[in-house]
């Protein structure tokens, strides 16, 4: 269950990045429409909620699992930043 929470969280961060104006230009090579951005952001928020739900139900103490989820989310944000930087550098070549 913990692995599924991490995968859902990482996918959520990537969807949220794609739903931003700068992220959509990185991943789609052009700015996405506002409707597509809102849909990507909504899907990212749903996956982020699912990640939190899975993380809470993995451990016995909800307080510790909530703190762990925040820590994992920060790592997922850093990974998303690295992925965006890698995509930019590949596109510049």
C-alpha cells in the first residue's frame, strides 16, 4: 500500500506540473488550453487525495502517517522538478 501511495503521489505531482502554464509548455511544447489545465489539476488533486488516503490507512497511527505523507510529498515535488529540468535539457539539445 505504501508503494501505491508513493506512485499516486508522484503521478499527482506530474499532473499538477502539467496543469500549470509553464509545465504545460514544458511537457506539451505549447501552452495547454485553460480547460485542459483545469482537468489536469483536478486529476492531480484527486490522485493526491488518494495518496493521502492510502498513506493514512497504511500505518496504525494517523498522526505519524500524515507527517510521513508530507515528507514523501516534498520528495515527490523535488523529483518532479528534476524531471521537468531533464525534459527541458533534452528539448534544448
